[in-house]
C-alpha cells in the first residue's frame, strides 16, 4: 500500500513529552484491548461503513444512474448538512480539477458542476439558485433519517422553484435516505423520484462511501469503485491487533495517549496539499462528534480536533502551535508527488531573496515547508506525525477516509465511549423543532436547563 505513517515525532527523544520506549508495551496492550472491544461491537453488525462488498449492489445502482443521466445536467446541487455534505465536499476538492465550478463545460469535459449547500443561510441558498438553470440542474437531497430540518427546508424551497417553472420533480430530484422509512422515502415512492439507500448500520459521519458520497461523486465522473477499492485495502490493513502494524490503531492510540497522559487534547489535522484540504473539516466532524461524550464513568471526555492547511496556516496557526500552550498534536498529510508541478523560473539573479528559488518547483517548496514545520515543532518539543500518500487520487483518498474511520472506532474504545451515537446533538434538534412548531413536539416539555433559559433573557443591544 502506498501509505506511510511516521510517528517518530510523537516519541522520545524527538519530543520531551513523547512516548518513551518503556511505555510502548503498555500502549500495545491497551490497543489490543481496544481492538478486542471494537471486534465485539463489529460482531453485532453495526459497523456498516466497513461492509463495502455487501453494498456493491447499491453502488452499482448509483453508477448506473449516473451513466443514464450523463450529459443531461450542467449542475448538481447537494442539499445536506454535516455528514451528508462534508464527504461530498472532500471528494470534490480532492478528485475534481481545481476551480471545478469555475471551468467551462469544455474544460470540464461536459461533466456537471457540483455545488454543496451545507447550511440554510438564505444568502447562500438564494445565490446558488440564482445562478443555476433549473431545467439543467439535478438536486440531490441527502438525509439518512429523512427528518433533518435544515435539509427538508432546503428541499421545500427547491421543490417550490421547480413547480413554479413547471418542471417534473422526478427529473430534477434524487434522494439519499433510509432504505425503508422517513419523509423522503415516502415522497420518493409517491412521486417516482430516484432514491438511494444509506445502509441502516451506517451513521451519517461514517457514510461518505455510501450513496451519500458516491452519488454526487459518480454524477461528476469520479471513479467510485477505485475510491471503495482503496478503502477496502486500508480496512484490511487495519484489522489486526498489533499496534506497530496497524496505522489506524497507531493514530488512535498515540492521540489518546497524548491527550490522557500529556495533556494534549487538541488534535490538528494539517494537509500540505490543496487536494486534501477539505479532508480536515471532514475529520473534525468525525473525531469531535464521535469522541466528545460522557464516558462509562460519567466523565466528560474527548479531544478537540482542529482543521488547518499548509503552507497557508504557517502564517496564522503555526505561531500558536510553536509557542502557545503545549496542548496540541499535529498530523501532517502529504502527497509524494504531483503531475501538475510547476517549475519556479530562474529570474531576478541580482536579488538574493528571489534568486535561490529558481530551478526548484512549487511542489518541492510545499514539501520542504511541510518537513521544515514538522522539524521546527519537534525542536520546540511539540509532537506531530506525518501520513504520506502516493497520490491524491480516488484509491488513496478512499484509503485515507477508511484510515480515519477505523481510527475513530479504536478511539471510541480507548476513551470508553460509543463513537456511533451523538446524544449531545439531540437536545438542540428537539428545541429547534419545537420552536418551529413540529406537531409531535407541541405539547412536549423539552428541558434545556433553567440556567440556559435564564441566560437567554440577558441580552445586550447596541444601536
């Protein structure tokens, strides 16, 4: 496999607070116990993100549908939020050429633009709807439950626009939702709208390799079979219980150890690749929503993930990483090479600040800066690790996605929480639904806490 995880700078003597050699046996034993816990959970059938072979039939439906509508649409618009949108954004950034939506139809080879409406800010929604030609647009509505209020609100706005223009909804909508229940499934059946299933045992933030991610990707010509092949290869490589041989286990165990034993609760994901930059926000949701929980002893636990990007954030966040509180780890993502590398011309020979750059390439500069930042952090005693991939292509991206999903489940066992639920999100959802008048909640008392209600009354207004 073309993946290399270097954890040297998570260990002594590279960093003073790093793992000592005599700690390694204990960490290996702890990982073995975490691995056994995950294996026991997997045996109950709830880790559906791994079951890519069993999901091949639905993936075939996705690719067949994408092929059947090829050339029909100029724009694909995803309506979704959180786990229903972040994966599609990461796939678009990594696997479509840069500035995809700004390219002409010829430059895109006739493939459609891909917009992802991951919020309900009216300015953004109206802006996208103003620029797309509805007769040449397909809206992909994604909600596993079929009851996500932000997504349903977006859908209602779009449905009314389609009706206003006299367009057949079944030709301009596709749904991704639960295989049997929920509002979207019922509407799809009623109105003959194409609908694709999220497996019941796949949670939203683990769903990027289901139609949640593969349908938008396939519609834009991304090779979803290569994506899933890379994911399966990484899955198989991270199934063992030997810490030194399991890169997902290494990531989870070393991050857990940095947090629990060295006070490094903030975990920075820093790709040195614009293709991989949106993998960082996807990771932030995965790590935060899965591990920020109340553990088996009633303690509030979990790391705080941070998205960063190199070399851009060398000029913003790295100052904090170097000299701020020693409460962070940094994971660098780097790509071995780029087919699009650009030579830096040998100009301005009389200016020493410029002349030495001539003859190098931009890719070389980016890679040097990645290694230099990692080295500088280590010299400052700040821990980091580096994941290197052979290319920013579908196979490798699938591997990275699976690596982090596997690591998250190991992390759940290490933190002693359930990484598959999100009880802390539910109160806010219920409060919002009740305030908007959801019929099932009109007479329900939703306890948000007296202090929170009192605080809502203390407001300061200026102007």
